[in-house]
């Protein structure tokens, strides 16, 4: 008698909707990877997973956001930080594409606007510490470091080879310059003690 195939992952707890969504995505993604790739050698298997890494990790990150911030994803009112008035959220959630070293995903979050103060709020963005750029601070930190250690072309290629994500040479240059503009000469110069130690070595 032929065995019936079962889903690779499952979770029956209704409180684990976020977890079930991850498992459902992983089941579908694995089916897609298996159908599209002839994986015989380790580099074939590793390469197939690496090509989908951003999507897979992004869904894991998104799921944990849903778990940890479910209240902010569904809140109806927010207190204006200027006038303390309770303001109602817009009817539609606003989409924001998040790109991080932990993957890429679309985040739909609530927006609140105080007409009296002419100020808008995204409480979830603040709670998560999101960058105003779709490329989050972990990516910006890595590209700034690579750009400080390597020529911009090599830095961009290194980022792509290590993450399978793309950053243009221009973006590398702009990010490195923007971060560098926050420092003055005293921030980057070695201290007197550091200079003495280096001169002795």
C-alpha cells in the first residue's frame, strides 16, 4: 500500500498562524526548488538553496515580526506624540519592501496621521528600528565596511557573491560617503596611545 505524502511542516495551534504561514511557504518553496533543479552534487544543492536564501530567510524574519508585534500590526488607534490625541489608523495598510541581511519581504503596516499636528506615524517602523531606506542598517553597515576595505567595484561584487543580493557601485559609494559625513577628524584619527603602540610594532 502506497504511503500518503504529508506536509513537511505542520503546526495545529491556532495561536501559531505566523508559524503556519512560514511552514506553508517553506513547503511550497521546497517543491519549487526540487522541480526546477537537478541536484546531484553538493554545489548543486547548496546553490539551489542559496538562490532562494533571501526569500526563505525573509519569510522567517517576517513571521517573527508577526509573532513579536502582532499588537502593532492590528492596532486601531495611536496617541499623537505632540498633542496626545488618539488618532485612528488609515483603512489600508501601507506596503514597505524590507531588504536586510536576514532576507527580503514585504511588510504591510498601519499608518496614523494627526490632522491637528500635521504629523504621520508608523508605530511598527519605530518599534522595529527600521531605516528610512528599504535597505536596512545591517546592509548599510556591511556595505560601508566593504567600501572602506575594498575598491567600490570589488566591494559590490563581494557583497553579491556573499549574499546573492545586488548593490550597485553607486549605492556603495553613496552609503560610504553618507556614513563618513557623520564623522570628524577626531573620530577617525588614532589616539596618542594607539599611535605609540603602532609605531613600536
